[in-house]
């Protein structure tokens, strides 16, 4: 995501994340998620969307938080033709990506292990930009 564009800001726990708006298809504020008791760590369940069963990723667990989201919103995304739902606790603003103010993230110190692109400051909070390609690699 090197070119200018818009990002959707989301929150999970105390962390803020941004996702390229071109990947976002819909936001569901009261999602109906079927839990998967034997699911892989961050895949918390499935939901029915556009007549299909779509995997739901708890974005906090995906990025290394130890505590699952209890409730929240579902951000439906399509990345490279793959559909998935991202469970977040809160959906915030849509903002222009400030290319001239991006902060590099040291991959050696980053607990997300390359799952984020860069970061920027928004309203005195650091917003980590999710790498959309990394999201689909783990499905």
C-alpha cells in the first residue's frame, strides 16, 4: 500500500488499526457469528454473508493479544478475491492515508511479525496499518 488512499480506522483493545478502504465491502454492527470451538487461534468463527459461510478473524488475537473480543463489529473485506470478516471492538473514522507522515515499524521488535505495514498518528493515537496480503496468507 504505497500510494495515497483512504484507510478505515478500527480498534481492538487499546490498539488502533487502519485497513485500506478498497478492501472493505461492508460493516456489520451486530454480527451473527457461529463459534468454532476447534478453530485455529484467531479464527473465532464463521458468519453468513452474501449467501456464503465466511471465516471470521478476531483481529486482536490475530495480532497477538491474549484476550479475545467479547463483542464488536464485523468488517467484511475482500482481498485478492478472498472474503473474510474481521472482528473488531469498534469501527472509527475513514481518513486519508498521510503518506508524508508514515512511521516505519521495526519488524524485529514488532509483536505483529510483519502483519502491519506502517503506522501514523491520528488524534494522539498510533494507528497501525494492516497489511492486507498478510491477512489472507493466514487463512
